[in-house]
């Protein structure tokens, strides 16, 4: 009996000691610590790794009214025009240096292309070369070959008649009262000017007007040279007009070769040149031209 009570007491003491030992041990709580977030240095975000230098546009001045196109090609889409003696900001050039890319807010991209021949530029050394894909020839006469199929029979390409894609000139709204360009020629200031545009009929812009006046004493005769370059699906008709009277007309001038007209004109009322495509040569008679008027 005493032995049993002793064992029980010993067990109670052991349990008490065990409980006391467990509760006496301090509880250690481990919390996970995340690495500190790195704050980027200002130099890491203030500028990209390779900053592109900002180009200052080169300034140019047109010597003719020029078409602005979406690509460096005469047959690409017409975006609008710039007038003679306009200031233009040049930001690029094509690989042949024949076209300037200019700032042109009226276009969807804010840029456009003009021919470099009639632009005076002081320094183009910093103008970058812009590589363009092959221009679209949507607005120039082009020949396209294709193939057709009827059932399972294929027609060879060589036997298909070519489809002629014709151009349509943009209606620029000029007239005898509001010519495309109006210039005063003077031996002491402006001796010549250039004008480039295009015309088409029966659709598009059917005629263009170029006006010039000779400086000097009224009635004084001056020799004037008119130089014409043109291309397209038609030939060209030109009329020389003064005070609404046709003084002289040149019909069916062949395009593809330079033509020259030497005229004896007089100071006084302005002269107008009216340019029209010859009718009936093709379904759409299109002519792109450049006319140069200069004093001799």
C-alpha cells in the first residue's frame, strides 16, 4: 500500500516537474524578413541607356510651288502643296538626295516629302538619310500583269492584257483669278522661277494657271524663255493669256523631252500660262510637269 502511494506521488512529482520545465522554456517566434526593396538611383531612370540625340531641322526655301507626297516618289500619294518661297524644315533625305523629308503638320504623320531640286538649303551635312521601302506607284501610269482562272484551266501570264493604272491629279483650286503662282520678274531681283504640279482629265485637276509680270516701264520689251518638262499618259496644251485674251497657243506638246519657248513680252499687265492635258489619248489623261520662266 505504502509502495503504491509512493509510486503515485513519484509520478505526480515527475509530471509537475515536466510541466514546470515546459512552461519555463521561453517561446521563440521566428518571423520571415523580406530583403529590403532597392530604390533605383536617379541615374537609372532619368535617361535611357542609349539616348538618341535631338536633331535640329535644316531650313530651306522653295523656289517653286511643290507637291508634298507621302513617299520620296513622284507617283506616291499627294498630301498637299507648299508655295513658292515658303520656308520648310528639313528633317531627312532619301538615299539619292533627290527628295527632302520636311515637317508638314497637314499630313497624318506630320511629315512629307518634296523634291530637292527646287529647294534652296544652306547646310545639309547633318540631315540624316531615311531608308524608304519601294514606293507605291498608285498615282503614276504603271503596267500590272496578272493571271486569271476559269474552272481548272489557268491562263498564262504572258497572254493577259496589261491593266493600266492611271493617275488623278489633286484638285488644287487654282484659276485665272487665283493662279497657282504669281511672280514679278525683275533683272535686279528675281530673274526666274519654277513651278511644278500635275493635271488630269476628265477626272482630277483639269488645268493649272501660272501668272507672271515683267518689272519695268510699261511697254518695255523683254525676252522671256519658257522651259517645259512633262511626263504622263498625255501630251500638253499651253495658252499664253493677257487681259483674258489668248495671245498664243501651243497644242499637243510632246512629253518626255524638254521643250523651250522664246517669247518677246512687254512690261505692264501680267501674263498667264494655262496648262491643260491633251484629250482623248487615254481614258484618263494625266500630265506631271515643271515649267521654268526666266528672263534672257
